[in-house]
C-alpha cells in the first residue's frame, strides 16, 4: 500500500528496497490470524446446528478450540489488518504529496479500484469480504490529513467507543437498525429455497456455480447486516485513524526510539486485554448472558488492547532479533497481502464447497484450524517463489496498474 514518486512527479509504487520489513511481517501474521478466523465459515462449521457439532468425534476439543479462538483470535487480527491499512493510506498520501504528485487523485483511484475488487470478491467468491468497507471508509481519511496528532487520537478513541453506546441503545430500545436488511435477505432466501434446514449445507450441496451464486447474493446482505449489528464501520474507521497516526509519525521507521512505548503497550495491553478476553469469550460462547451492551464493553476493553499488544510485542521481538527466519517467513505473504487475502477465499471454495472438493459441513473445528494453518503455509511458500521472479503479487500488480494508469514491469531483471 506504499507509493513513491519519481523526479518527474509521476507517482509509482514503492521499490522492494524501500519497503519496511516490519510492516510486511505484521501483514503476514495478520493473514494467518484472518485465515484462522474465517475458515470456520468457509468450512461451513459456523453454520452447523449445535446438535450436529456436538455429535462430531472432535466435539470436546472443538469446544476448547472455539473458546481459544474467541480469546486469542476473534477481532484481534482484523484489528491489526485495519491498522496496517491506515498506515498504508498515510504513506500513499504523504509520499505523493511531498514529492509533488497529486496524492489525493492517486489515493482515490486506489480506493476506487479496491472498491471494485471488494465488490467482486463479495458477490462472486465470499460473503465475508472486508475490502469493500475498507475502500469506502478509506475515502474519508483525507478529511483528517490536516488534523493534529491529538485530534486524530481523540477521534480514533471516540469512533472505537461509539459501538458501546449504540449497543446499549439497541438493547434498551429493542430497535435493530439492520431489520430492513434482514427482511431483504429473507426475501432472497425464500426466492432461492434457502431454509434453516439446508442453510449450513447449501454451499456443500450446490454442484454448480449458479447455486453458489444464489447463496452469495443473500450472503452479501448478511454481511451488510453484520456491519450494521457489529458497528463495524465505526471500529474500522477508528483503527484507520490510529494507523494513519502511526504512519504519519513514521513509528515503523525507527522502532528503536519507540522501544519504551512498545514495552508499555505490550505490558498494559496484555494485562488489560488478556483477562477480559476470557470473560469476553465466556459471554460469547454462552449466548451473551451479560447483555448486548456489556458484551460491547468487553469487546472494547479486550479485543483492541490485546490486538495492540500483539503488534507491540511483534515489533519488540523484531527489534531484538531481526535475523530470525520466522520474520522473513512471515514477511513473504505480507508483501502480497491482497493476493493472499483473496487467495484464501479461493482455497475455501475449492476445499469446502460443492463446486470444489465438497468437504464442508463435515469437518470438526480442530481440523478446520489445521487446514487454515496449512493454507497459510502454502501461501508463504507460494509468495516466496513468486517474489523470486516477480516484483509484485499478481493482484498487487493489477491494483497498481489500474491506479496509476500505466503497465508496470512485473518480471524482475536477472540481476535483481
């Protein structure tokens, strides 16, 4: 998501030698967490009735894994991914403006292309897309370009906290803003014959893409409902502003001078976030007995602090041991994060849907986690091989080409 400009004031993507490895490391690890979070849905496990999951041979270990996912995975890695997008946005705007190019024109072109990619992903591959929301909210970031650091942090805090107030209002009033979307989704379910009984098995049993597409239509509406019910737009925008603040101040460029701050963030993030994540997981696993508003408080006080602690802890490890091979291993998929994010959806379709191998709705959660990890490892290996011969990932190359209106050289020279 970085860019640079040439002496002729024409913006071009960043060169490999100018990248900051820690950002790629964080992206790569975020992709692993996203795979672990998303594959329960790809595998259709999340849609199965309780009596079906309880009857699986792995039911005992699956419940433990599910609990651990809520503690360590749920929300934490999309938090990191969102922060990194905010950092990337700041780099695009700052570099292009500083070197005389029309940074905002480039930025909006980039967001428009990302929006198209997100819509195509949502409608034709997977209903859990986040790119469309990222692109739409990203277009608002230039409004904050002249805001002071204090104002940025204040707005970020307010936006992250708003969902707590919204959920208490919804709980007390009984009025759900997503109700019209739910009605429209039910309309399409009725139109295509998708019922409560076949919902979990529809994608597995659909032998042709037409059946998959019917499910994706109603699934896109479910995704909109999730955005509304989860107040996702407030959360993502708040994280974008935090990432924008980090990027504008170039914290990633000199981690050594930020070591004390990173240690404090790691310490306080784990002290606050980890214990509350256990309570958050218990409440989520048991149908939110503490109520919707209290659940929102638990999310705010557990997910975000722990997600920030992950970032700080990784930065500290990288600062102390930059030679560790694991960092180079993680950075490879991070350098082509868009390709790998979309690639995870392709893997999910091929492995679990009826138009692929049809393993969906028959695999316990422990196996889903192992499969997700295996997919990420494959992506690491693929990324390493691809980047040996090419300068960008395939979708990154397309994104840059459409953004800058010129065809960039994809294949590396032999001496590079």
